[in-house]
């Protein structure tokens, strides 16, 4: 599915990059560099031939990244229709939640257009950004100096602003094509309608979001407050299957030994690690924001709770790496490759190693068939809107006994049962074979393909 979408994305990318042909040969060379496209020398032919050859050298895996760079380059002067096509193809790769046409019409009927369009400039800016393409005439109007085309923008000015009440929200949606638009564009339209710049009133923002959610939630979608914009609430359309309301309370991770845990207050879920070195187990007990747990959050917590011996980021990295099991070079290579590929920058998701999912003071032998199936996760990523991604690195010990000599179907059954349990708790599990990560270069090549797709899938904005 993703490969087909990347291939389809090439068409609008080719159209957009075709604008480079208007540049001089020297400017074209600079544009290749700025867009991070393969360089093609001036001697290779005409400007069009150079552009086409450069595009042919862009692998499918890089097309989405090129599309983002093209959209960010204003000097390309993309026509609205090309920009909209490019956006629609790119946004579709994020697999946006579906908003059926019937629900769109119901929520349009529930909205008051006069409330939404109180602020002329930001409302029209929203429509320009998402809907108003070339100024093709709807019909011709007679003027003293002749005939001129009447555009959709003209009609909106007339029926929404000069004569408020002429059009309902439903009629506006019809003229915009909102009922037939892609799910991602329609979702961005809803987010824009309740944005602070458009409504300029917090109570109106909240009440409009509530009105929309009355219809959206029936389809497993809602406008959820995910942040703030200068003190005003910021809303994002998300699937209600993402349990953003389930905020982690205590993240116990990077433990060097099995922690000895006791409750200071079971009512408040306050825990304490007792015995041994306090630094043998790390406990992150701060709120995880809607954007997920990023490295900057983890760095700040580490700096405020520890006495760094040097550069605190390096100090934290070394402490996390120390928790990785010596008998699992695949885990070590995954951890190292993640950091070498990403940097990481402060906005990258924090990769938490050796995270305790369950804790039981009794052993499996003592607990018997009621024992919890998985104690620890190899890695955990806490991503936007409460999404939780688990990464497991599987060596032969996961499905064999006698040091890998004999298949063990019982171990395999326990592993897949534990995965089912995690998925029912709304964790997503990705498994890697140890052999895939046996060498660091192999791990970097694998993650170089996996991480961009995974971040795109879970809407990680970096």
C-alpha cells in the first residue's frame, strides 16, 4: 500500500519540480542542492532533461521527503491545483481516520456559518490554504467596462460576508467540495475552523469543537485538545482508538536489576524503589504531553534529578546504554543505530530501553498460570496522542531451548500471547530478528527505512 502511494506521489512531484525548468542552468544547479535532489551537470542536456534525469535518480523511498521539501519552497510558485494534489497524495500516506460523507453533512448542518466567519481575513486565509484553487469563472457578470468572470471567492465574499445569512455552512461546504474531499484535507479544515486565529474566542472554540464531536465520535474520531496556541486551545482530529486520555503515571525503565518496588500511596499511585543503588532503576514520573515523550523532556528530567558528570545528554545516553543486556548485541545495535541516525535532536521521540510493563513480587513458578506473560519490553516509544509503540528484538531464546538447539513451541506460544495482550491494551508491537541487527551497519540501513515510515504512520512531527 505504501509503495503504491509513493509511486502515485511521483506524478504531482514531477509536475511541481517541472517549474524548475524556468530557472537558468546555474540557478537549477543551486535548486538541486537546496531540494537535496541528485546533481545533474549542465553538460547533461537542456534544463528539462536535467530535471527529468534528477527525478529519475530519486528512489521511491525518498519521494515523500522530496514532496515535503517542494511544498516548503515558495520560490517554486506552485499553482494551487498542483499544491493540492501534492498535499492530498502526501497526506493520504498518513492513513488519516475516515470521516464519512453522511457525518460531514450532519456536522455542516449543525454549524452556524455566521459564527465561524466573524473574522474575515483569517477565515478567507483558511479557505485559500485548503480549498480555493485557480480563479476559474463560475459565470460572467456584466460591468460598465465589459464582462468579467465571477469566481468562487467572489461568491463567498457576497453570500458569507456582505450578506450574512445568504448561505448556510452546508451550502459553503458544497461549493468548496468539502463533502468529496480526502479525509486528511477535511480533517485539517475542521481543525482550522476551531483554531484561535479563526474564532478568537476560547468559549466559542470549545463549544464548536463539542458540536463537531457530537457527530464525529460516532465514527471513532474526535477533535481533541492537544496543546495550546498562545493560551488558546489547539485541537487535532484524532482517532478515539488512540488512548490519549490514558497518560502514563510511572515509567520504570533502564533497570540494571529487578526493582524492589513498594507503594508510598496506593490511592495516588506513588511508588518507591527501595534497596540497592537508587540509580539502578530509573523512574520517569512526570506528565507525558500530547506530542509524546521527546528527548528534550527526558533530558530536562535527567538534568533536574541527577548530578551529571559531564555533558548531561552524553551522561544520560551512557546510563541508558548500560541497561542493555550484554547477551543481546542486536538490542545494542538498535539503540546505537537509532541515535546515530537521528542525532538525536531534542524533538525526536525518546527511545526508552528495558521498560517494565508488569511487576510482580512473586515469581512465575509461585504465581502459576495467572503469572503475567511479559515483564519487560525491549524498547518503548511514547508517541503523539497517547500512541505507544513497543520494539522487540528476538533472538533464538524466544522460540528455542537448549541454547538454541531445540525448537520450543511453548515459548513461541507465550510470546504471541503476550503480543495479543499488548495489542488489546493499545500498544503497537514491532518485532525485529536478532540476525537483522547483528551488525551496526545493517541496523542503520534497516532503521533508515523503518523510522521515517513509522514516524509518518504515527504522525510524529519533528
